[in-house]
């Protein structure tokens, strides 16, 4: 007798066009998982009562049974089933509520099919966390990911012959230990390590609470101590960063001074501002919003191009009655440069200058 070990994924959304499209697109991965779709929370409950599922992906706003209500039911009756919440009505409150109720992940519409595909594959994998090298990621970056994501987890770090653990509870750092050290002392000791490997264990509960200070304060203090230990090394790094920023500004000087140009933003694909030239320098909130909107523009364009079997975005030009925007991908980087200005901007000149400058960016970012 043989048993079907194929993993099952249930997608729940009251938009029939969306579930049909996702079912068709994700069917290409039938060797990895089997897709089922329903168009209401009530239908989802009926299907869950008939067969087990490894993963449920549910919209939030649905009639009768909402996505959050469905999440509650699944966690009570089918605790081994993982749940991902998706919504077009994204807000920090919804995300926080979904996390508190046990959602594994939260994804906002619109999203790329490849983004959802990778999330599904990661969710279905047997790994309970993720790992990497400290040379690839700064420990402070990993700590911020855990804190901003309000995760409950443990970060294990190996450095030469030493080991350390940092515990998180709903985004707060609550305990650290390394050898005979514990609490803040252990945290600062771990943060002083250069190189090594790390592993994040999801849903790992701390054996005690030895730290009460906020994570931002802990990180700032660890950086201050690191500066004292490293002496002039940190100043050298700051000087190198400043040199690179100035070199980028020099490469973009003709663009910055071109007629009509008001804003130049270098940003990641996810919308994180990396360098900016313009009048919003001191307004971090508006810069963040601008980066997010540009990121959404790229995602929407890719989604439209996917119909034509081509989702690559290298250059875009958008003109309105009062503004013109040029967006160009930076070669070899997951980043873009966006130039925004008045209708007096000369697109041909901007494109020529970017073609000259952008190949040098990969060594400077």
C-alpha cells in the first residue's frame, strides 16, 4: 500500500478571479505541493473537516467568516496547519493581530506570484528557522528583523570557540547567554564578535528573563562599546561610507543640476531609501513613503508584464501634467534610481547620464 505524501495548500479568497489565477500559476509546482482553492471562510472550514492541509493562505476581509476568525479556528482545531494571512487592506494593526493569533506570515496585495511561491516553499520546508554567516549579515540587522517582526525566537551565534544565544519574546530581547555570562553582559559580548555563523530558531521560548532594556538602547550601547574596542576602525568605516556617498553624488552631479530635476532617490526593490538628493533630506517619513510607493509601482508593473511572460523592469518613464518620473534599475543590484521633477526635465539627457554613471554604482552601494 502507498500513501500520498504530497503537501497540500489551501487558498481562501472571495475573489474568484484571484483564486483561479493563483491555482493556474501555482499548478506549475505540483511536484512540490498540491493547490486547493475556495471562495469563502465557510467553504474553507468544510474542506478542512474533510482532509488535512499543511498550509492555509487566507484573505482577511471575507463575508460571514473573516480570515482572522478562520485563523483562530485553525489554530484551535488544526494546530499543525500553518497559516499565512494576505490582504489588500494592509495596516500594522492587522499585521500585529494576525501575528498574535499565530499567523506564520503576512503578505500584502498586490504581490508577485514568485514572491508567494517562495513563501509557500519556505513555509512547507521542514526547517524551523534560517541560518547564515555573520560576514553576510550584520548581527544588528538580524536582531532588528526579529524585533521589528515581533518574533519569539532564539538567535544562536558561533564565533571561533565561543557560542552565544539571544532570546526574543514578541520582538523584545529578554535574555542572552554566552559561557558564564548572562543578560546584558552576554548580549554586548556576543555583539562584539566579528565573523562566525548564526541560526535563528523560530518559536523558541527563553528559559528566563534577564534583560528589560529596549532593543534600540541595547543596540546603540553595543555599537558604542564596539567603537571603544575597535578604536579607529569604526571611524575608518564611516569615512569609507562618506567617501562612497560623495562619489555617488559626484557621478550624479549633472543629473542633479539638470533643468527640472527635484528629487533623486536610490532605493532597494523593497523601497528602502539608500541615498537621496533633494529637498526631503530631513523628512525621513516622506522619504520612506516615497520609497514604498516606488516599490509598489515596480511590483504592479511586473504584475502587468507577467501576462506577456516578461516581468523584467529596467527602465520606466511616466509623465503627468505637472511631473515627470524616470526610474532605472541599477545593473547587478536589487536597487533602482528614481528621478522626479517638473515637465522641463529632459529624459534623453537623463538617460544618457545614467547610462554613463550607473555601471560604477555596484562598487559604491
